[in-house]
C-alpha cells in the first residue's frame, strides 16, 4: 500500500537556527503517528512544512492528498458565523451535500443549541469542537492535528479520541502533535520523540495502555533533559 506521507531528510532553518534537522519518516493509511517533544522542539514547524505553510530548507515531502486536512494549534474561525453556516460553507466548497454539515457537528458533539449561534459566543472547548468538525469534514485521508485536545474537558477528550479512532479505522492517516501523552498513546501506533529538531526515538505503541504512556513519559523526560 502506498504511504499516505513520506518525509525524507527534511530540514528547516530560520536564519542560523536549525529548528527541524534531517528528519525522515513515513505514515500509512489507517496509521496514527504522534509527535512528542518539549516546547520549541520543532513539532509545529514539521507539520507546517507538510502543509506547505513553511518552506523547507532541505528535503522532500510526498503525499498523494492534494491538500492534507489541518487543525492548527490556534484555530482562527470566522466568529460572526455560526458553526452550522461554517460547516455548510465547507461542504459546498468540497462539493458535498450541505446536509452533511449537521452530521459533522454531531460527530464532535457540539451542543445542538449552539449550531446557529455566532462562534463569538462559544466557549474555548466549543470553538475547538467546531475547528475539529471543520478539519474532519469530508473524511480527509491525511490529517495533521496540532494539539487537538486543547481546551477540551475530560469527556470531550474521550469523545474526540473515539471519533479519531473511528476515522483511523476507516483508513485516515493522522499526524498529531500533543503534550498529553496518555491521549497520544490511545490514538497513535507510533510516537516520534523530538528534541532540538531531531527525531531521537521512534516508539512503537502496541497496547495503547497507561503503562505504555508512563514509559513514554519516562523516555520523553530523558530526551528533554539531555
Ligand atoms: N516564523 C519563525 N521564525 C523564526 N523562528 C521560528 C518561527 N517559527 C518557529 N520558530 C522557532 O522554531 C522552533 C520550533 O518551533 P515550533 O513551533 O515548531 O515548536 P513546537 O515543538 O511546536 O513547540 P510547542 O510545543 O511550544 O508548540 C522554536 O525555536 C521557534 O522559536
């Protein structure tokens, strides 16, 4: 099966600061890969390079998707629109039936009474659910998520993890950056530990268990203190 994403010898330098340093990995359909590392390790820069938002200094990025779906770390939503209007707009841009807009909002469990309210009246978690619905609308096959659980309460995190697991089962490939290790372990099949722009370790996740999350926290601590 062809890879959903292949990154080869990717580097990004800002002036004299090498923030992504000769990184290579691939991601297959139905696979989720996590990016774990301290603040400034280069996770967001790597994701933005894949999306073409940052021009790499060196290396190649290959994916069959015309434009991968993206949830930015700080989603900017048009706050005068309602979630429903926004999702209808996205459906029509993708050539999909606008009736799907409501389904997308139901998937992320946005409260029904918020559907027609302007986004400026939403809480942080409601905005995050709307941004996730927008990202997942149309069932994209390659999805880059930067801190997807940001602002979600405990139940919301479980709901969204279950949704992402379901999309993964349907064949979507995920590249996800997060600081919440137990969430990452639940979804991801591999976790790349990053420090100073490099991949220090590629950790296989087999059981998706709390024990694996604790072991991963330990490995992360080792790499971020050296
Ligand atoms: N536009 C830019 N110009 C110059 N330096 C930048 C730019 N964007 C990011 N950097 C630098 O690149 C490095 C990596 O940043 P990046 O945002 O990729 O880190 P991160 O791992 O996503 O961190 P966090 O966990 O805090 O989100 C940091 O040192 C940051 O200051």
